[in-house]
């Protein structure tokens, strides 16, 4: 059991150095084992997101010795490159090497890595695939998929890793290297911890449960998943939450509102609820309420078609709703009203987290 990323890099370098003596099969298995350990370290916080780029760079540099890029010119004076054999049962570990490298690139912080370096990683994956095909005498993608999927299309390893997504990326990379225009599919190596989806490359780590989620299953704050974000509304009893949800559905249907409706429609809806909206550029971005004439409420806000403005307008509607119903305004209930107006499945998230417990 490796304890640090440095141990994983050392194991990979030693395996590559011994390829002549032990053969390609043993090297591929050792490299895969080291990357598995590195992935587990990353999931448990030992290998930080900002440390991943250096780790990936060191691994790619070491593996280039057994999977070099194709020569730009063929020189007959140089000796022929020796192709080491690879058993068919080790094609799956070789493919998992690419899968784990892609997964690490997805969860690491590569914002400071140059485009040239990222392109280098992309080309290396095709070199690794080419080395695997030549060594195992694979001639087409159907045969490659058949050998890789013998143990299933996914690998459970502190989350669900998709071999199918990895092969889709490898195939697209190979085509792009040929025609220079083929797009790389927007798929994830790591399944979302909530919906299980693989579409969309972006994944974010929840600061509470440490699960990795797609952008659709995140809360409004990027550091929490939807389930942990919805937990703040658990103190409100289920009956009250259901009543608020029913009131929200009725209001949205009556005034034909959603998160993309223009501000003037919100102003008309608020006017019917006793709130006069004034759009002023000097108003706070979150809006400002004050007492108006004849018992009405005056709400000042900037006229911006932005998510912050929509949230503020829904907040004004929530407060007006509770005032008209004779209910004391509670910040937590007001926030719940706004979240439901914005379409967040709060009740589903609370129900799923209760079942998980």
C-alpha cells in the first residue's frame, strides 16, 4: 500500500526502468496499481487538486519511454523500434491507466497549466493507446472495447469510473490527431454521486460529504452538493415545506414566472401583491425594501437581467406572500420559498438524504 504520491511516482519509474527485464505485462500492471493508489490518495485528500498537475506531468514523462510519439521522419540508419508483446488480459489494465490519468486531469487544478502542455497530455494518451494496440495486436475499436469491457464498462474505485467514457475520449483523440477537427466528447470519467450521470466534464467536490457532483446536482454555492445544501431546510417540518411548495407552484402559474422571466413581469406581479417596484441604478444589488404610501411596500432594485436580481425579486415576492397570509416573516422560510421558485428540488434532496441515512 503506497502512502504518498512520491511513492506512486517511484513505483512507476521503477516499473518503466524494468520493462526490458520483466516485460510489458508486468510494467502495465505495476503502473496501473500505482495510479489506483494515487487516485485513492486524491479522493482522501492526500493528493491535493493543486498537486495533481505535477503528479500527472511526472507520470506522463516516465511513461513516454515505453509509449513514445511516432517519429516525424523515418531514418533507415536507426534500429527498428522493438515492440514488446502485451497479453490480451492486460489490455484492460492498460486502458485503466488512460482512464485514471483522464480522471486525475478532470479533478485536478490545471488552471495554471499551459495549453501546449495540455495538448501534450492529450497526444500522449493516443501514444499510449497506439502502444497498447501494437503490443496486443489490436486492429480496431470493437476488439479494443471487447477486451476492455470484459470486467464491465465501469470501475468502482472511490466513485464510479467509466471505461466507456475513457474509450470515447481516446477514439475522438485519435480521430482529431488525423483530421485536426474532430471534437472531444464532453463526458466525465467520474459519475455524479447523486444522479450517476456522465454527461458534462465539470465535476465539483462537496465540502461536507466529499462526494463529487455534476453542476446540475450542486447547490447554489459551489462548495456544497444539493443534498447538503438542502439540509439547512430540514428544521422546517415537512407539512410546512409542502404547503410552501404548493403556494410557489400556484404563484408561478398565476403570474407565469420563472428564473428567466424579464424584470417587468416581476414588477407587475409584485404590484398585485402590494409592493411597488422602482428600478434605480443606485439601489443595492440585492434590493432594498421600505414603507410606502397607503400601507404599501416600496422595493428599490437595479434593473439587471441577472441571477442575483431574479433571486432578489423572488425574495420580495416571498416576503409579500407571507405578509399577505398574516404569517411572520422567517428568513429560513423566505429562503426556501426563493429556492423553490428557482426550481431547486429541495424536497427530493431532503427525501434522498433521509433514505441514505
